C-alpha cells in the first residue's frame, strides 16, 4: 500500500515537537513522500502557537522544494459544546482541519456517552474534515455513533500510527473497531504518522497493519491519491 501524503505532522511550533517545516520537507524528499500536512496543535494546548501562527499560514508556500504542503491544524475541543480553539475565520484559511480531545485544553474526559455527544456537536462545524486518533482510550467515544456522524458530515476518520508506538497505549483494539466500523458503513479513513520529529514522517507501518486486518482497501484510504485528498478533504 502506497501512501502519498502524511496528513498529521507537528513542527516545533507545537511546543513539544522537534523539527522545522524545512526539515520535514527535506525528509519528505529523502523518503520519496510527495506531500504532508502541517497539523500543529491549536492555541488552547499549553505551549502551542498563538492564533497569529494559523492566521498567517498564507505565507507557507504550497510547494517547498517540490513537496506539496497542506496548511492545517489539530484543533482542540475546548468545552462541552464542542467549540474549537480557533475562529471560523482562521479555520477557513486552512486546507486540513482535524480535531481531537486533549488534556488541559478546556474539555476533560466525561466518559463515553458525554465524549461522544461533545464530539458530535463539534462535527457541526463544517470546517472540520478529520477526526484525529478517535481510538484514544483516555477519551472513549462510541464507535458506531461516531462513524455514522462523521460520514453524515463528510468527516474522515484517522488511523494514527503514533497511537500504537508512542502516544496512546491501549489504542489498538479501539482503533481496529473504528476501522471495521468504517468498512461496515462504507466510509473513509486517513492514515497519519502524528510525527513530532522529522524521522517519524511517513512512518505508517502499524497503522497499515491495522487497516489490512480490518479489511479496508485502498479505495477507502484517502491519502493513497491526490484525487481522493481533493475529493474528501479539500473540496469541503
């Protein structure tokens, strides 16, 4: 399975990541990855960039040394109403808007039923196009209900490689359940590295293993072609 873009990449601007945009572009060229998306954490996360960082993303060229750069954010859900931590005006300037729940960003774990309710509220914002690491056991959400709501809103589910290696222990079974439910409901996923340093860019091995176990084919994985990225993400 060949992925042409890594749509979940954090630069040092996130405050707890370690590589620059230029270092990522150089790594992408080195490994033959045609594209990646900047997905730095939204302003509510401690250490994350100011909203000026996102409102100024027009300065980032679409291509850097031949590598396609998608401008994006991993926005935080900040309260029980599903509010994101960047204005709609600034979100409108971005290509990729993924969202997730993170500790100390305003909304804390309220249990599966409440978390699902809050996430579904967040998905009412038409600017969101990816749910990041939905299998996170620290913020459990209902698998069937979440996939149905995501499909209804045209929001793609992420399978996050870092969840199985570094970041969210215990994610495998829940992520597998999400992948199987995506197949059942005939929806779509993206695979992301959730890279926080350039050597992690384009590392998808565990996530690919999981989607194969779930029986997902390339047609259901958005970042296997620019055409699908355009159709399911950029045309929103």
